[in-house]
C-alpha cells in the first residue's frame, strides 16, 4: 500500500495521475440503458447533451428517444432500433377501483388490474416480448364452456379455478362500487332536474294566470313578454309567425326561440309525476 503523499514527497508522476483521475471523475459517462426489455444498448447522456463525442463510439446518443414521465414507470430511454416497437406499444398506467392499477397499451392490450403498481412495468415488458415473439403467450384460461372432467383435474387446473373465483369476487365488488357511483350520480341529476322542473312550471303557471285572470296581460304585445312566452310556454306555429312579424324577429331569432323551447319542453310539457319515494 502506498502512503498518501504529502506536498513534500509528491512526485511528478503521482501529480499527473491525480490530475488525470480527477479529470476522469469529472467526466464520468452517465449511461442510460434502452427501455426495451432484452436490449442492453446504452448511451452517454452527458456527452450527448453537451453535443460532444461520447467516451466510447458505442455510447453515442444519435437516434435515441426519451420517454416522458407521464408514461409507464416514469418514462425511460429508447435506442434507435426499438423506437418503432416501443412507440407502437406506448403504455400508460390507468387507475381502477379498489386502489388497483392496470396498464393500457396503445395497441389496445390491457393488463389485469394489479394492487401493486410495481408489477405494471414487468407486465408491459411481458406483453411486448409476447408481441414480438420472444415469449410464447401463456395458455389461455380454460373457458367455462369447456368443462374439464373431474379425473383430468390437476393441482394446477384447480389453482387456476380458485384464482378465477377470487378474481370474480374482486370484480363483483368493483362492479358494485361502479353501480353505486352511477346510481348516486343519476339520483343527484334526477333531483336537480326535478327541482328545476318545478321552478319553471311555477313561473309558467304564474304567466298563464296573469294572462287569464290577474291583469289579463297580453303576453304578445311586448317583445320581451312575447319572447319569454315563446320560450317558456310556447306559441303554436301560426301565432309564432304572427308574433315574429309584429316584433320583427328574423328567421334566426325564430329558429333560436324554437330551439330553446324544444330544450325546455321535456321539463315543462311533461307533468312532474316525480313522487318522492
Ligand atoms: Zn433497444
Ligand atoms: Zn401493446
């Protein structure tokens, strides 16, 4: 073992070594490996970013692509050879109920939901390897229609069945949750629309009452009144033509009024039969 030299004992040679060591340390390559599963190609990010020649020719960043962090597993780097295949199978994580995640691939493939997010990347890698033929696809789970005779069952087929059963249990819970969420949303909208309907019908009734009994108001005489009546209650075609002529509504206004009337029709025309249950 050499002792650490002091300033007094330091030789020219040692000084040279120190300088070249520190130089190498400052210029360490920062290698990134290709995202594609079996690919071991690497490139040097530092020299690539600086636009300098890489420390070794095979570490050149020419043609490499960087995948953003929104992609699966926080992104990564793709070598020129695998840009096409990774682009065709660009994947993203998708959250599903019960705190589970799955991978959605650009080719429409989806993984089964997983509780552990760390499994998403390996599942995608398995998918890409299967698609490229490097892996053979796992045998499909036996369809329920093709029932296996009892004598043919093995430990494995039983385990598969139990797994299927557990999956079904989880699926049922998720379906239940989704149905509940949909019911809640529907119920909220039903109540909101019921309230709007009652309020609009109350206004329409007030207008009819004022026309027939209260002050015998002529809702066609004033252009604002006529407009409100046309939208909230509606005129028949002949009356609408007459009102439009009186107040000089052009065809666009008439069309607009008809459109608004049609939008309100379901909540004003249909009687509010919505009994609280
Ligand atoms: Zn590659
Ligand atoms: Zn895919």
